[in-house]
């Protein structure tokens, strides 16, 4: 009995150390460079004191104007989230094309996370600069995007998610658990599919410019 308790304690301690020292630092800054972690992003310091901040980034072989159309149409009931559709889009495939009617954007527009749309369950567009930056907000979250050209054919996509959770409530604890363990796989998949779609659009435009669609 004692041995089993000791073994359980050792396993729990090892798992906790692995999470705190390896997994958490990795997932909170996946793909981001040191200067990107330190840089100011839209929404920083606004609305609340963050208890969870993740800055993630990816390099895309496309111009910012090939990334932007995919970004602005994101949302449940819109183009989807380019992630695991069976989880965040009721099994409906995320769009693999630019949807013209979803390209208009204005401050205050909803960015739904689910079929329920209100201040607690959906983001709103708070600010944007076409082909450059976008900020979504909720009372307890900000999610910002910056598109920075590296050269004529490559863009750095940097995204920062900030949240505030009250660890003294059950809802807050559930929120912490979901962000620490559920957020990263979805976010990573979004970034990878955003890259794939953007690069596909870039290649199609290049082919068209060369007369490939005559």
C-alpha cells in the first residue's frame, strides 16, 4: 500500500515537472522567436490582467494579402476554424476557398466560437488594419494577429491569445484546464491549415499571372 502511494506520488511529481518545465513553455510559445514573445501586440494590457498568454507563430510562403482573406472569414457558421472540424465546426469542413461575402469586416462584427453568440462565448472584431493586423476580444480574452512580410514571397504570422480565469471558481478552473490542454492542438492545427490555404492561394495567383488559367 505504502509502495503504491509512493509510486503514485513519484509519477505525479514527474508528470507535473514535465508539464511545467517542458510542455507548457513549449506550447505557450510554439513557433515564436524570442523577439516575437517580447513584442507588443494589439490588445496587450487591455481589459484585464492576463492569467494565460500564448504567443505562437508560423512562416507562410505567401504575401500578407494572400493570408488576410483566409483570416477574416474565420468563425463558426462562417468559414470554420481550419482546425479539427469535428470538434469546433459540428463536423462541417472548414472552407477551402475564399468566400466573397465574408470578406467585409467592421469593428463590432462577431467571430463565433460556437452556435451560441454572446459576449461570453464569441469574440468581436475590436480593431484591424487590412493585410496587417487583427484583434478579436471578449470581456475575458483578447486574440490578436499580426502579418509581417519577411520578403516579397514570405510572411510571418504571429498570434497572441490572452485570457483571464478566476481560479477560485469551478468555471475558472475548467477554463484553465481547457486552455492548458485543449487550446494548443486546435491553435496549432489552425496555423498549419492557414499556412496551407494561404500558400495555395499564392500559388494559384502566381500561376494565373503567368497565364496558366487562359
